[in-house]
C-alpha cells in the first residue's frame, strides 16, 4: 500500500518583521494570499491525505480562505510559538481515526508558497530512519559573530553548512516526543529538525531549491512575486 502523508502548516504567527497590517500569511501574492498558495501546493497531490492548518485564536482572516470549507483541509488553534503549534497539530492528528502514530508527517512553513512539486516528491520519496529535511548547501561565505557584538570571530567552512527549508518529514509520535522533551527542558527549537537533533537523531539532508524561499521581510515578498511570475511562465 502506498504511504500517504498529512501536512501540518503552522500559521498562527503574526509575522512582526514583515511590518504589515495583517499576519504575513494573509498578504497577497499574485492575487491570492500567501497561505492559500501554500495550501494549494499539497491539495492536488495524490499522496497527500490532508492538510492541517494551525491558526490563531482570534484569526479573522481564515474564514475568507479559498480552502475554508475544503474536505481535505482541517484547522486547529495554534500556540504562541511555532513549536507549540506543531505540537498541537500532532496531537490533533493522533486524535483522528485511522492515524498511525508511526506514520510520517510533513511540516511546512505557511510562508513558503513556492515549493515545487519536484522538491515535494523528493522529500516524500526519500527513505530514512531518522527523517529528512529539504535544505540547500550554503553558497555565501559564512561568518561567526564574536560573542554578542557585531564583530567577526571566524569564517566557517561553508562546505559543511546547509540552509534548512521545509517540508521536514518525521514520524508523528517521534516528532511529538522530541518537541515535548525540548519544551520540558527549556530548549529553544526553531524547526522540527532541531527538536529531533535534541533527542539524538541525525536527519537526512535532501536537496531543496533556491526558489523555495521563506517570506519573512518586505523585500522577500517582492522576490516571491518575481519568482512566481518567472516560474508560472516557465511552466
């Protein structure tokens, strides 16, 4: 039997660095919200069983989403931090019928709307006991900052540096266990992979794509608009 995947999209944040008048996932990208375009990446894929979106407690934008009443899209109330939202999403999945606690789940950033189907297939098809993440080898020279001052301490070997992307793929129960342990011990995790590293896992690095950017700053939206236009024409 072919394995199918649930996707968790944490979308409860407000995106303060975007300096916008609404949460960044609801900003427009080529006529649709960033979040709607992100969800659309998964909906038509035959191996996606469903998409679980973590929204804010007082999210007034979600009811206007294209996917608000879609059969494959479910929502839950997220937490204060990304890791809190992902934990809640994993528990929500476990409460659903026909969910195997050992099946792999994908976690994808709400603000990465340019993931290609090729990259999605690569992460889903990749087999690894310790899970896997999409990532890109660093191209720039990487500097280490001296203590807390903006001074260069050293130059890192970029051949060993990868820039993490999403989706990230891990077994449901193992990821939930890792996130809970990190929270209990006060360990800050910025993505799912860092939680798995905390419990001793060594996830595989699966080559991503430079176009799979995360929209964080105002200029990122301009770049995303240009990339979307280019990719739409090339296909």
